[in-house]
C-alpha cells in the first residue's frame, strides 16, 4: 500500500481494509478499500493533514452524516464517516469509470451533445441539492464521474462539512476556503456569501471546458486567474469552436455572468434551458447581460501556479469587499496601452502577412507582457496588465479579444520571452486574428 499517511491504519475500524491509493488532491486523498461487512469495494476519502488539523473531527463527521440525506441518482452518496487517530474520513461507493477531467485529457473536447447531456444531469443533481440547502462550492471536471453513460457529482461531503465547520470559531484565522480557482465564481473568490448560483457559474465554466478542451480563463498565477474571473467577459466559445451554436454560447454566457442576479435563477432553470437547447425546441434567444469592467485584482497570497489546484484564502480576515479597485487613471492607461498594442501590432502584421488566410481586422490576440529583469515589483504585473488590455478590448465595440495564453505550449508559458515574433504571428493567424 503506497503513500498511506502516518496514523492511518491498514484496516479502519475493523471494517474497511485499504488496498491502495487511487487519487489525491489539495484537500484529501482517496483510497480503494474493501468493506469487510458488506463484501464490496468502496472509496474512502481521508482529509489531508493540513485540513484535518484545523477542523474538529467530530463536527466534520456530524456534518457528513447530514450530507448523507442527499438522495439523487446523479449524486454520489455517502455510506459512512468517522475518524482514525483524529483524521476525519468518509466512505462512498467505488465507481468504475472516469472523471470528465480524465476524459478531456484522453480525447480532448467532447461532442456537443455529450457535453450538454453531462451538464443537464449535473444541473439536475444541483437542483436537488440546492432545494435542501446544500451548495457544492467545488464543481469541476475532476468531481464529475462518468459511468454507464451517466454523470455523477461527487464530493458533496467535503463541500458541506467544510462550509459548516468554517463558520465556527474552530477555523477562524486558519485560511481555509473551498473551491478550485479555474471554476470559482467572482463572489466565491472574494470569500463572500454564496448560494446555488455560484455552482451554476462553476458548471458554466465546466461546460465551456467540455466544449473547448480547456477552461474559459487561464493565467500564470492564481491571483491573476481570479482577477480574470472578476474582470474579464467570458471568451466566446464559438471563437475556439465555431460549430457550437449561438444558443449554446448564450447559455454559457448567462451561466457565467459576473453578478449572480444575472445568471439563471436556479439550477432547475439552467437544466430546463439546456434541455430546450439540446432538443432544438427553444424559440427565443437567451438574454445575455454584458459584464462591466468594474472589478479589479483580488488581493491575497495564495500559492501555486496550476489554475486547477484548490487554493486557500482567509474567510474571516478581510472586509466584505475583498477587491483592490483599479483607479480610473489605470483604466485610462489600460485603454491607451490597448490602443498602442493595436496600432503597433497592426503595422507590424500588415508587413508580415502572406498567403490566402482570410484575417479579421477586429480580432486581436493579446499575449502576457514581459517585465524587465530588474523590475522590483510583482513579477505577475505583466499578466495583470495584459488582463486589463484584454478587458479594454472586449469593451471597445467591434474589437474581439483572442486570449493567447490557453493556446501557448507549456514551455512558452514558463518563459514567454522565448516566443518569437514570427511564432506569435503564426499563432494569431491560426485564429484568424489580423492583429497581435
């Protein structure tokens, strides 16, 4: 048995015989085990050391038992819970299959019908949970299991328990917040109060990823990625995948609206709209509310560079407004910078273009800016400025931002300075962008 944490017995409570580790994330590890009483296999999720040391195992187990009341065919149930040497755990059925994240890695973007079917089943599960007062808070491809042609939502246990325990003084000042930054709603990123509409935003991000093959936003740091969720209009899925219908794009845009009030009222409405779009019965366009550039850079000291990695933030140490507002003068600078980039890019591009590719004058590809080696400030400022430039472009009428970051190879993301002008132009041409 590999990577079994110290203090975790091979046999838990004389009932569960652990066989091997089958998964690990920022908050917990998952083990395949045999239920000696029932004879079948189960999955046991054990909280990580950092999390378990900050929560009351008794309170966690009590909240898990509350979660066990959730009964829905698209929700993975909880069988049991407890603690071993002070380490909280809970037990779920072992589901053979793969996650949406694993399928995306295996085959890339999914067929539109498959993606809509998965989103419909998960929104149906969320509707049931929200009606009973449960908010998941961590909807992501890795938490959606695919088995026998159906989607099953996992991890309501940790979501509910951590949400409840975090409201107690036991977690005050520990800096624990639930969520994965690539799919986190603006209000959740600000550690504000969330409801079911935050899950709808996250599911909108997942639907985008199922169709595009990558999340809607990407950035070099968690802080910059949260800033994009705060500031940027969701990118057009039809830019990445033109075969997606305008109605599906409108559905995603509404689900990912910045303000919760501008999203679907609840998961039931989201599910019904997906069904209408999927069956072609919808006769009216879905209203889309344009996001305004009123957000800013989210403050904090979250670590890590993988946008899919769960992060922690202190839910108690900041005021309600968790953002650093960008002064109007900085928006003006961003607008001037965008204009400068457009002008210079257009001039250099016109002299470098060739061939029969039809380019769109209104499509502008933006790359992260590189700061000087002797710059004394934050190294992520280039990404932050690129974010402001992109936001300014998307608010400027006919111009359309094409975000270069998701299209860059990992080696280029590590050091954008290795990208040559010719390579930048070629990448822009691949997306029919006339300007870079």
